């Protein structure tokens, strides 16, 4: 879990927020998320834009923006909670995988083996576990680059997300909570 802001943030849909609340993680992010109250979408040089306002759907926000480090910290705290019955082994490298009819066995680089009813490959885009299980990957490269920056400005953002689609690619301004 990175203690410092690294510039990355995620949009959290209302349904994902509800899930995080049910599993007791949303409260751990209290005051560190920003509600998306409006979304303004424009295309190229068109003088018009689509406008989505949360009040058209009720009082709940359209979603939330949260720094990735805040989300990671809240999830990491849940792993250490005794009630989850999750054992965290880190750092560890998976070097082998076998699957039976109702069990999975992982072999770690240090020689330990782990036997479980469920193995989840959540080890990133270059997942060793995914490769060991034979799950294929379909991918392609885009001829685009992205620039991400965080700025502060004199006027409040009022929870408005701006999405501008340009010929060279999308441009977005997303509201973050003040730290």
C-alpha cells in the first residue's frame, strides 16, 4: 500500500460503492472520496455537450472518485481483519499450480505449498498464476499515450466530471477530494 499520492485515481460506480459498504470498507474511506454530481461529455469542436445530473436520478451521486492508494489501503485493512479468514503471504512468488476436482495447490518459490478450495489470480497483467492455469490472454497495443496529472485550482469543481472526446484521444477532468 503506497503511503504517498502517486497520481492515480479510480471512478467507483454506485453499485461498487454499495458493495464496499456491505463489506465494511466504504467507511474506511470516509472524507477521502469525491462524489460525482454531474458529468459533462463533449465531442470534438461541437458547441454542445451531454449533461448528466445526479438530481435527475434522485439524490445519490452518479459515482465517486477515489485515489487508488485510499482504495488499496481500505482493502488491505480488510485482509488483516480476523473475521475474513484470509491469510496474507507477502512477498511470495507462485511457481507451480495444480488443480483437483475441489482443491487447488499452489507452490511458492520458497518451497511452501498452499492447498485451498479457491485460488484467485489477481496478480496483475503479467499474471504468473493465469499463465500456470493455461488461461489465455487476448491483448493489443494502442498507438496512444496518456498523460495524467493532478492540479489544484482556485474555484471549486462542484463534483463535475468533464469528458472531452478529441480526434487524438479523450481528455478528462475528474473531481478529487481535497487532502
